[in-house]
C-alpha cells in the first residue's frame, strides 16, 4: 500500500495547525521554505518582517495579548538576530515557540552551511531547547514544545529543525497509532492549594488589619486578573502590580493603586511598610522585590507567596509562607471564605490608600506646574511627564498604550496612574518592555495590539533611543495596513544614561550619549505615513488626534527637555562609582 508523504516543513505546519496556531512571524529565508509552503497549505497567516528580532517581538507581543503560544520562524543566521526577542520573552515568561532552521543533521559538527550550536545558545533563555533528530517525530517534538511552553511556569521554547529534515519527505501521519490520539490544544494541569496550608494563610489574612496584594505575571498568564479584582473588592484589599510585568488591571479599578515601586509610585512604600500581611501572587522575590528582604519588606510583616508551579516557588524561599496553587484556584478559595475575612479595619485601610493615591497625584501635578513655570525652565520646553499626560488626554476609554525607552517608560508609568485618577481614563491595555528593559520593542508591541484589535486606537510613546533601536519595524505597519500612532520623546540622546553619567563621573558631564537632531516625523512621512513636529506642550493633544484621524501609520516628533525620573535619581544617587543594575 502506498504511503502518502510530505516534506518535514509541511509536517511541522500541520502539527502546529492541530494546536490552533493562527499566526506565524518570520523573515522568509531559504531554510524555512518547506515550512512556509506548509503554512500556505494550512492557511495559517504568515507575517513577513524586515528583521528577525522584529519577528520575535511581534510573536511575543501577540502571545502576551492572546495568552496562547505564537510562532517565530527564522533561519540559522536569523536565529542570532532573534536572540534579543527570545530574552525579552523569557523575562515576561511569554510562551513563544521559536522555530529555527539549522544546518544538516547528516553533517552535524563538520562545518555545514551556516552551522551554529543554536540549541545550546537558546538553552539559558528558554524552558526547552532541542534539535529535531527524526522527521517522523516532528509531531512529538511540537507536542513537547507546546506542553513545556504553557505548563507550570510558562515561557518561550526553541525547536531547531535541520535543513535535511525540513526538506526530506516523511509519512504524513507518522504518529497515527501513538498516544495522544488527540493532538489539539489542551489546558495545562493546574495546582490546587493544600487545605491545611490554605487554612494557615486564610487565618493570617483574617487577622490582618492592613493587608495588601501584589500581583505578578503569573496572574496574567493564568487569566486570573478578574478574580483578583473581585477578591480584593470583596475583602477591601489594595492591589499593587510588580514593575515591568504585564499591567493586570486598569488604573480606574476600585482597588488598584499602582506599581509596587517606591520611586515610580511612592505611596506603595507607605503601604508596604505599614502593612501587616503581604500576599504576592504569581510573582518572584527577585531584584525588583529586593529578594524579599528589608528594607523593602519590613521584618514585622507576614510575607506570603502564592505560585502556580514549583519552579516559581523556588525563587521565593525568602517568603514566610508559601503556597503552591494556581492563582484562580487560590482566589476562588478566598471567595468561598470571604465572609470570614472581611473587617472594618480592612475597609479603612483601603480608604487610606486611596486617599494617599489622590494626594500623590495632586503633588505630582503641582510639582510639574511649579518646575515648568520657574525662570530656569527653558521657554516652550516640554517636560516628559507633561508629554505623556497630554498624549493620554487625547485618548479615549478602551484605547491601547505602549511604552518604550528608559526615562520615557518611567515617566509614562507615572503619567498613566495620574491620568487614571484625574481623568478616569480606562485604557484597554498597557504594554511595555519586560524585566530586561530591552529597548526597541515598542513599535512591534504596538503592531501586535493593532493586529489583534484593528478597530481600536493604539498609541506608542517611545524614547528617541528606543525608536532608533527598533523603529524600522514600522515598515510592517505599512505592509500590513496597521495604522499605529508613534509619539517620539525626542530629547536628543540616551537621556537615562546621560543622567547616570552626570552623577557618576567626576567631571559631572555625560559622554557618548548624544544624538543629532533627527526628524523622525519626516522618516515616517517618507514611508507614506502621517508626520508632525511638536515643540509646545499645548500642541500635543491636538497633534495626537490628527494622527489618529489620519488613518495612517503616524509619527509625532515631540521636542522635549531631558528630566531625570524619580527611579533613576534614586538609584544613581545612592551609588558611588557604580552603574545601575
């Protein structure tokens, strides 16, 4: 009996189709052609990008929004270009499946065409990195990669497929008689809380008069943010977000306060230092949380960590109490006991934190007005905080905002909290670089949002340095007809680094951080988009509205004055002849 065969690349595409993969991001290359033929056959959309790093960031952005794996497909030389995107996905635990064509398996180790040890290179930046050694096992390797990407503590994975396997022919259904017979996507197993350990934590929460919740990326990937809000509202517990990770709730949420960051949101210091019970869900006690130690977390506070995998819990050995539980399961357990956990003390504590937040907003707005009105402030110069506030004042509920850069990111985080309180702006989503602070992701992330939310407005606020790092990816906006609006915070250099140098160097000067006067708006105009130069703060909001109404990929080039952000000031001032971590 004749056995029907297909190329390895087609078998790969069919295996991914079984998982309901609906997008592939790539820079088309010869190594990948059999797979591209398979994607065409399976009618899986493929987005061709100008650079492999852009393909990786687009896949990462798509994954962060949909919360299901997406594919980044590149050739062997493209693999090296995709490494930064792999690292960025690793920092946010984004389950992107990176698939790379590689040199022939037959001559491995003999100096084959474009041969590199991609499996070893990717291993520290992924949960799973392996080379396919037998084309008939491609469905098995795809199954393993899928399970590893979404199971437990999610994260990116890497499959290397040698070119001879990609082009060779194999039975079209090689695993027909092997389990699992159903290759469709399945939800990963979830951990449920041990009843005795849950009792201990609930008793701590019951006794607490001033508890707080700190939510991390584990809440996002488990799709538990709605339950987090429901539990916090029921118990009157303030919610804080771990910095750099996916924003879990809109700033208008009744219990959401802002970042658990003493510099970008100083009332969080008061809340953490005066709390008697801190429950961190889906986060890690890493450098951002001072590894669980004082002075960030005081000695008198009970520190409790809830994580959905053993791997996560291993990062949280400093916790006083740890519980292995899927965040949804934990929140559901708390809801069942909510009547026993409420108290008037908790209600008063939430009111106090809300009041502190309003005071913080008013103080920032007053300081902004005072500093820009002083004689030493250059005429018509635009403060980066004012830039972000003005941009958001031109936006509407449900619009999406993306940040990219150093100080630009930090000032924009502050502005989002201010506008959420002052203007009651409820953004559809907020995206930004993850824990590695990788510059150049902004345009790709904005494109990811616009592709998934084509009827919504998507606005990116990016530093000039960040735009120079990844701005050419805007070509994809034209190719895919994705009219995003890019606001460039143009202060003429790597301002975040300049300010560190001015506090570190004996000369009190900065070095090798300046740019020439770059007409970013003209660049986008030249590609066929809308561009505008803004030099006065009063013109920002109207310029943003014109860009949105143009229906084109747009760039508003805003001339700003570099102003050190609170986080850079705090971290650089406390160091003597050392760089910022």
